[in-house]
C-alpha cells in the first residue's frame, strides 16, 4: 500500500485526533453539567435552610 | 414441688386468669435454677409471663450451690398434670429436654429464638422496615400484625435469611444475620404466599425434591403426605390441584426438615376449616415450634400468640402484649 | 473523598498530553511505508491499551467489591468501565479512520485489535441496561460486579481467539508491533501511552468525585426531609 | 453439594420431560434457521467455512432460547426462594443448571447436526465423527457454563429477555471462532484436520476459565 500524499493523509490524521479530543471535551462538558446540577441543588438546600 | 410455689406468682395467676381460661388450659410453667447469677433472668421472665396472661406460671427460684435440677424437673413434669409448658434456663436445657419429652409438650428456654434490635431493611431508597425490636422466646408464638404494605412479609423474609437486613442486629436461633445466613435454612420452615412448589410436578415429587435438598430421608415424605391428607392425590401434578391443596402440600414442605422455627405468612389462607384443623399439629401452636405468624385475622392471631408485633409503614407500633382493640387500630 | 492529589494529577495529565502531541507531530519520524497516516497510531493504540486495561481493572475492582462488600469499589469499577467504554468507542472510530486512510475501507475484518474491540464494546454496552434494570442498590452492585468480573476475564480470551483466527486466515504481520519500532517512534508512543493512562485516571477521579458528591447530596436531602417530618 | 446439584438436575430434567418446553423448541428453531439460511444464501448445499459458520451460528442461536428459559420455572414458581431456604450451596445450582443446559444442547444436536448434514451440507459428515463429537462437547461445555451464568445474571433484571441474548452472544464469540474454525476442515470435500489442536486448546482454556469463574462468582447472585 503506497503512502498517501500529505494533504490527503492530513485529513484523516486530523479526523482521528478530532475524534479523540471531541470525546474528551464532551465527557468533560457532561461532567460539568452534572457538577452544575449538584451546585444548583446545594444552593436550593441552603436557601431552604435559610428560610426556616 | 410444683404444688406450693411462690405466693406472689400464684396470686398473679389467680388474678390474671379468668375462670374460663383456667378450665381450658392453665399453662403452668416451671423454672428451676440453682445459680444466683440467673436470678435476674428469672425475674425478667416472670415479668414477661405476667404480661402474657395465658402463660400463667409457677416460678421456682432457688439458689443452691450445686445444680441437681434434673430430679426436680422430672418431678415437675410428672406431677404437673397441668404442666403445659416448661420454661427452662439454658444452663439446664438438657434436663428440660427430658421434661419436654415426658410431657411431650413444648418448652421455652430463656435463650430467645429470635432477637431483633433496631432491625432495618430498605428497598432502594424506600424504607420497608425500621426500628423493629422484639424478642421471641423459644416455643412462643409471635403474631405480626399490620395493614398491607406495613412490612410484615419483609420481616418474615429477613428472618428466613432471604433478605439481608441493612441495619440493626438480628439473631435467629443461633445465627447472627446476615453474617451467619447459612445456618438459618436448616432450622427454619417458611410458609409464604407462594407454595414454592413446581406446578408441573406432583406433590410427592415436589416433596421428594425438597427432601433431597434438605438431606431428609424420603420416608418422611409419605408420612407428611398422610399428615396433610393428600395421600390420595399425591401423584397428580400440582396445577390440577386446588389452591387449598397446594397450601397443604406447602405446609408439608415447610415442616419437612422438622424445623424448630416456623415463619408463617397467612398460613390458613385458602384453607377450609377441616384442612386448617388437619394442619394444626404441623404448623399450629401444638407443634411445639417457635412461630412467627403473619395474619390479618387479629382475634385469631392474638388468640394463638404469646406476643404480638404491630407494624405500620415499616415502623414498629407495639411489641409484646396487646389488646385486640389496640391491634385493630393498625388497620384504621 | 476521591479528590486527593487531584490538582498535581491534572497538571501532569495536561503536561504529558501536550508533550505527547508535540512529540507526535514534531519529533517522531514519518513511517517508512505509511507516511503521515501512521500518526493515528499514537492515539489509536494507546487508547486501545488503556481502554482494555480499564476493563480489566474494572473486573479487579469488582472482585474487591465482592470480597469486601464495600460498595465504593462497585462505584470505582462502574466508573472505570464507563470511561473504558467511551475510550473503546474512540478506538473504533480512530481505527475506522485509520483503516480508511491506509486500506481504503472504513472497516477491515483482518485487523484483530479492531475486531476484538467491536466484540468487547458490544458486550460492555450491555453493562448499562443490566445495571440500571436492577433497582435494589445492593443487588445492582453485586450483579454489576459479577458482570464486570466475567467480562474482564473475557477480554483477554477474546483477544487471543480473534488474533488466532485472523493470524490463521490472514497470515500478515503488522508493521506496528512494538519490537520493530525505531527509537524515536517508541519514545513518542510510550509518552502517548502515559498521557492516555493519566487522562484515564484523571477522568476516573473526576467522575468518582462527582458521583460521590451527588450521592452525599441525596443523603443530605433525605436527612433534612426526615428532620422536617419529625419537627412538624 | 454434588447431591444437591443432582437433585436439582433431576428435577430440571423431569420438568423438561413433562413440559417439553426447551429442547423441542430449540430443535425446531435450528431446523427453521437452516431453512432461512437456505433461502437467505440461496444455496442448496454448503461446505467448508460457510457450512461451519451456518452450523455454529444456528447452534448458538438455539442456545439463546435454552438460556432464556433456563430459570423460567424457578422465577415463576419460587424455585429460587425454595433453594435459598434449603441448606445447599448456590454453586450446586450453577452446576445443575449448567449440566441441564449441556444436556439440552446435546439433545438438540442429536437431531440438529444430522439434519444439517441432510439438508444443507454438501460433503458427508461421517468421516470425522470422533473429532466432531469432541468439538461439539467442548463447545457445549463452554456454552453451558456461560449460559448458566448469564441466565442467572439476567434472571433478576427487568429486561431479561433482552439482556440474556445481548450478554450471551458476545461472550460466546470465542466459542464460535474456535468451533467454526475447528469444524471447518471436516466440512470440506477434501476432509482433513488442520490446526485442530490449537482450536481445541483454545476451547478447553475457555471452558476452564468460565467454569471456574462462574463457580467463584455464582454465590453472589440470586441473593436477597
């Protein structure tokens, strides 16, 4: 199998690394959303406690 | 030595028992012990007995250096025509067994059959049982009362080792649950809503299967089939039998290995009076086994129980002696 | 609880990842017969190795859970498997891209790593429905652990079987096997592998911390609710 | 433990004889799948790799049916409770269920493999009978061990009809590879063993690993 020319290969390599980075970023984003929800609920609890 | 006794106990007996119940069966109870350090349990026992009026007792408390109790227990057993139950301290269980043999009636040792302390069980987040604290002496019957969903069946399943308790301590016979769960099956007979028998197999085949699992001799199967009155139809597959007949076979299954403790979940559901009568020697009070009885029939259950446990939404409402009227409150 | 030493770990992960990227594109030589496409190797293979180790580690943690009855080990095992599945999907995707670039097809059946991964990912995807269709918390933990152990043992067996099958029907030695790599490539590969492993551990700790926090929050809420019932 | 396993196995076989639920259904299923393959592949006779693949895929799919029924009676009629209420080890349940599944598979194959020879296979089956039997036996042990474990795992879940096959089939990929590869040379017109030893080694390794593993972890299933 002859090596692909650089411009052709570049697309694929970029694709592979983009897949990897996207996975990590999406994962971190989901985690961030989870943490934001925890933060919201804690704030709600604190607010409730302040009232009583 | 049964005849004279300790005055205060006799007095208690006279007061607590109506004339009618005296005629029926005055439950005499002999406690013999010779060691000072057990004086306290005797007193506690006496207190318990006074709470449970059908268990009126003759309590003999002695403190002597040696322990030649055997003779006295035997004597008590022989003399006591009215000796229905011999409650005995664990130090002398061996003698008590003899007394039991002579009177061929059950006995209860001070070492309780079931001891629960703050028992808790959850299903996921939902609390099914919490703070259940009760102690059932050997040979006694505990009635478990409560509306649907109060946690009665959960309690039975915990006691049977089918569910793991999540908090508190639970001792069933000599097994600490859940650590010593493996000790439980050999000693417990469980009769629940489901007969736990295969529909496609006959009664005999089902019982033989369970006999093999329990390592019980196959000849007991025939005896039990006769005892529950199912000899004639023992070879028909279960699906062709009525629910009541299946229940009779299930009762035979539960006592196949002659367990000292019976866990009964509405055992007389589906049974006609004659069949219920037939099962009495196996799973009734007269079986001499410690029993935990779940029932919706408040009066019936209290009549055959020594103590009662009331549950509401998994919480304990009462444990010990209870009036039928108070028990009925549970269902309101 | 799980956040001890998290900051240095995160820094080390970022530094190593950056280093690995730099090495891949500016240091490692071009492969003699694959050319630039071979750069995919530095993300695909470390991801595959870390993911597999994650699956096996999930099994080991599950053993610890069953042995000790400590449900935090079940949580660890669950999170390890969860991240491994995500990495596994990445392995399949990058593998497909690599296959397209070097052989012209999005999928090749004679690449044992890729094929084994497909089977393994298919199996592990069932972990979620299994775990979440059991309501009782304890039973969920126990059944998940049993699955994790069985699947963890399956992973190497499956690899052996697939490799044997491929080697038998397609006797072809891959050019990227470790032994024949030049030194620069090997260094780059090892740093990439380390970066991937650190990333795995970082994400694992992060997820565990978040899971633990939300569990604690739930407990707190329940406690407060109980207190309200008592006081009113 | 062996005595209890024997009691459970006898009960299972008796139930199967009486209800005829699993084995006839599995056998019928294999025959149907042969017909499907005939039309799907549009071939009157198969040999070599294709034949081995069709045979083993069919057997695995039939095993799925057996596995999904394996705990049905226990679940519906309280057999698990009854077992937990008896002083027996849960390992004996695994041994009994594995043995029952193994026997079911053997019973199915007694019909399904000759039927395959008659319906789809080009070359004759007779030439390498001992080897074939050995491969079938080793394959069945693997399927039985994994099948009993998966059946127990799935028995307590809500979506068990879905989970059991989804778990079972990927887990059986190595069995499929080894069995199909080992069987394939015998199904070619020019019969002759090829690399039989390595596939049998792989199968044996798989069987040993999963039997031991299942025995080790089975105790944690089916409890409360």
